[in-house]
């Protein structure tokens, strides 16, 4: 069993409590949170820069938490809610501190990390028909090429995947979530280009790229990449 210690006090968590946490499969989560707290404390000591969250940010975070949990929020004037409110405020403060730690620790790496990941983050919308037999794929390709029928007509009748329910239309999806060979073909094609039938594992597919959506390093992407860098680091601890 892991021997856990509180990073602030340095005291070991009692073995019987560790056993109970393990019984209910809570030990990994506790280990994760202790590792985070320890890393933040070490960073503060190493940089001599304590991470201090302004009270107004904690208040705002608590109010947001209240709105999210409004149906379960008791009367704030009740004495019974005093301790839970303090607990929630401490939880909010810790979450804000973790987010600030992420920014201080990895924000300078975001641009280079984005460029490294961009090939997987770009998204595509495409039309697809997948079948088991090559001869059928060839026949459907010729019908599409010669404008005899459309994906919207052929996919519901022939395609053997979920795209049959969407007239063959798929996306937007990130290239990183697709089969590497398939993603490469889409990346090198042009919008509205009908590709020759190709084999993907046990399928023969006919595909046309509809649009290519390049990833942007906006605020949402920055937060996502910060989270990725944080989780990658945490997995190595």
C-alpha cells in the first residue's frame, strides 16, 4: 500500500484511513490531490512567490458554485451552513490556486506546444460511406463522381456506420481522433474533393472533404492545452 503524507504537515496519513480509502477506491484521487498540493508548495518555496488568491475571486467562485448547486443550497443564514460554506470557499480557493499554478508553470510553453499539437487539433467535416466490399465502394464512387447520386442519397442506403443516419456527413472532428492514414488523406485533400476508394482496416470507404477548420490558439484552446500540460506532468509524478 502507498504511504501517504500530508504535504503541509509532513505527517503520514494513518494506515487504517488509507485502508478505508483503498476499499472505496478513493486512494488514487487522494494521492493525486496530495501530489498537486505538494508541487504547489515546492514551487512557492523554490520561487519564493506565494500564490495568493484575492478574496473577491474566491467570493465570485463561491457565488458561481452556489448558482450551479442552487437546488441543493440551504439557507445561508442558517448556522448549520457556516462550516459547509467555509469548506466550499476553501475548495474554490484551492481550485483557483491550481489554475494559477498551471499558468505560472506552463503558460510560456503554450505557443510551442500548440504548434506541436496543431496537426492533431485541426478539424475536418467530411462525407463518408463505408462498406465491406471493394466492388461496392468502387460502384458508389463512380455514381458520386458522375453526379448520378449524392452522399445524402447513397449513405443511408449503403453505409454501414453511424454516418448512415446523418446522410454521410461527419464532423467537425479533430484529425488526431481519426485513423492516421485516413487523417493524412484528408489533410492533403481539398474541400469538395472526392477521394478514390481506400481501405481502412476491414472497411472500404468513399470520402469527400467538405471543409477544413484550422485550430486557433484562442482562450478556450489555451485552457485546454494548459490542462493537457498539467495532466502530462501529473502522470509523470
